[in-house]
C-alpha cells in the first residue's frame, strides 16, 4: 500500500498523471459529431458546447434559468408564454445540415402551443419548424409537430404525434434521413410516427428561435433544456444516450446528502456508514464499484443529517479511497486502472472499462460527488444508490435482489455495504 497526498496541483504533477490528466474544471466534451449542442442549464447557460460558436441569445432577457427545475438538478430555461420570451440561435452555417438531420430537446410543457425550434422565425413555413400545436384529440390537448420544409419551398405535410402529458418532462427527437427521404419523430427515444417525403434539401440555413416566433401567435409556456443537432440519423439507443449526455444531466450527490440518480431521479437519504453508490451489476465479479461513507456532521444541530465523508473507487483489484481532505489512499495492485488528478480543492478520478470512461469529481470539504460517463455498455447494467443508468428514472429504486421498491429508506438501506466498521 502507498499513499498519494493530494496538495495544490502543479503543471508537473498534472502531466505526470498521463493522458486522463485534464484540469478538473474542463467540462465533459459533447458527442464529437453534434453540430450544435446547447445544454441550456446552470453549468453551460446559453453556450453552444459543440465548439461551433453558435451561442444562444436571450434577446429580451425574458427566458429564465431555473435550477433545479422540475427534478432536473442541472436546471432548465423557463419560457413564459409571451412574444418576448424566446431564445435566439444564430446559425453560422454549422447547423445547416441540409440532408440527414437529428434535432432533439427535453421539454416540460405547461399547456400552451408554441415554437420549440423554428428556423427562420420571422417568416411563415420557410424553414424547418418544430412546435407544440393544439390537438383536441390528444389527451394532453397538444401534439408535437414538425415540418421538414424543403429549401425549394415545395409544400410538406407536418408530422404530428401526441404529447404524452402536461407538467411532465418528455424527450422529443425529430429525424430526417436524406437517403430514404424518411422523416420520423421519437418520444422518449421510441419511434412515434414516420412518413416518406419527396427528395430535396431541408431549409435549415436560417437562424432559429425557441419559445416564440413572429407566426403563429402562439408562445411556448414551460421548460426546455438540452437542445442538440446532428447531421446524421441515429438509432433509438443513440438517442437515449444523447438525451442523457452528462452535459445535460449533472448527476450529483451533495451535502445532505441529496442524491440524483444517473437517470435524474432526485431524493434525500439519511444513511450511516458505507453504501454502494454505483457498481457494475452485469456479473458477480463487478468490473467496478464506487462506495461512499456517510456520517453525521461534526457540529451538533437539532436536525440530524448525514453527508458523504469518503469515497472508495474500486476497479478490478485496485481501490482508491479519498477522504474529506482529498487525500487519496491507493491499495491493491498499484494505481494502474484509476487515474487521479487533483487541483487542491477537488480530486478527479477516472477509469475506463469496456467502451466506457467514468469520471468522478470529489470535493471532500463540500462533501460533493459527481460522476460522468461516456459509452453504452453499462447503461442499464449498473446498480446502487445512483440507479441503473438505462435512461428511465422510474425503475431507479432497485434493491440488490432486483426488486423495485417505492420507499426511499428501504431502497437506500438495501445498498449498505455489509461488514464495514464506521
Ligand atoms: C461560454 O462561452 C464563452 C465563449 O463563447 C466562454 O467565454 C464562457 O466561459 C463560457 N461559459 C460557460 C459557463 O461555459
Ligand atoms: C416579460 O414577460 C412578462 C410576462 O411574464 C411581461 O409582463 C413582460 O412585459 C415581458 N418583458 C418584455 C421585455 O417584454
Ligand atoms: C441528399 O440526397 C440527394 C439524393 O440522394 C443527394 O443528391 C444530396 O447530395 C444529398 N444531400 C446531402 C446534404 O447529403
Ligand atoms: C424578426 O423580427 C423582429 C421584429 O419584427 C426583429 O427585431 C428581428 O431582428 C427579426 N429577426 C430576424 C432573424 O430577422
Ligand atoms: C419520458 O421520460 C421522462 C424522463 O425519464 C419521464 O419522466 C416521462 O414519464 C417519460 N414519458 C413517457 C411518456 O414515457
Ligand atoms: C422511417 O424510418 C424508421 C427508422 O428507420 C422506420 O422504422 C420507419 O418504418 C420508416 N418509415 C417509413 C414510412 O418508411
Ligand atoms: C474499497 O472497496 C472495495 C470493494 O468494495 C473493498 O474490497 C475494499 O476493502 C474497500 N477499501 C477500503 C479501504 O474500505
Ligand atoms: Ca433507471
């Protein structure tokens, strides 16, 4: 066993950590092929994180960042349902996809029709348009509608599907396949409707707006977050993965501890001693396991609350334990699989297993833990207090025996690590 003492970082110690040694403040990269990616949350505000430079503009300052927003820890932008409540997306050409296209967003509707992503917002039907429209046959009273308007202005029929429910998040994807002229829509990454169109390039060359446009006189009222555009088609699994990109979800465990699962379910749990936060559940010999030590705070308060005081990241036969002082203790076969980077205030641990890279951000003094991962293999194959990461928040309270429970305490206690002294 040897000890790595983490103190204020120098360039040299950063470099000596190898290729995963990025400063902890570097945000995770968006998928490499997003042509526009607006997380629209408290980490990235209006920035286009694709690197293509189309940062959004809050023209009248009448769209508000709210965090957390309706269970989304990272927040979302709230549109008020009036003509000045919109975001403007300048298009320098980077998201003029013309041919195969995928556009997606998370939406929380309060009930009004209105634009979600409108190219050429000052004109009628000249650009590709995504909007919520009134639909008396839909139980929610609204449908999601897209017009795959062509550049040569040949008229196209809108594609429509029911919006599942008001006052609840839904993930909406529209897709156009240039090879087959197939237009399709997905609700929560499941195909809802599709149609064949005439050939022709899409009218995506314009600037765009969300929330309001000059026509029609309808203004979206609700939350929008995580708008992404790709210049290709995607499979349902790819849509689901993109919808849960860490740029958009920010799963985090904070002081109390308030825990948000990998699929975005937030809850409070007052545990004591060591618990499994997340581990590989696909075999009896997990590829990795991350546990946390929960303990009461030092100061006496009338309300008993626990918080995370240490984490233990285990990959194969190698474990790294990091405490409140951000000091990392490495045991096992030496630190080969797990990279450790630190900047004095935080420790960042990263490791790769199968197709997936995990990054863990631990701030001991603040008792905060955040995890990010890329890759698909472990989606739905994980378990613990952070859930299984399959994209569905409803099945996250699963005990080690596989039973899904409702009660937070029953769920939380089932993940207590047995035989540990605290
Ligand atoms: C947003 O992008 C600008 C550059 O376009 C950058 O200066 C700024 O730091 C970014 N903000 C965040 C929160 O990432
Ligand atoms: C912003 O929206 C509010 C209603 O929510 C409205 O009263 C106000 O006039 C709007 N501000 C601007 C600048 O239009
Ligand atoms: C779309 O498909 C047409 C016909 O197959 C082709 O001529 C055109 O180059 C394609 N456009 C793009 C942008 O891929
Ligand atoms: C749309 O019209 C408004 C006012 O009518 C104007 O301020 C705005 O610049 C126009 N937007 C575009 C993209 O032309
Ligand atoms: C869509 O996904 C969100 C978040 O996972 C969930 O809250 C919502 O109930 C889902 N809607 C449908 C219709 O499955
Ligand atoms: C469009 O593409 C989707 C996804 O490949 C497919 O499921 C659907 O059947 C196609 N629709 C039409 C009308 O061809
Ligand atoms: C860290 O966790 C691993 C696997 O759960 C366990 O074998 C190891 O003893 C733990 N290390 C410490 C110091 O608690
Ligand atoms: Ca889940």
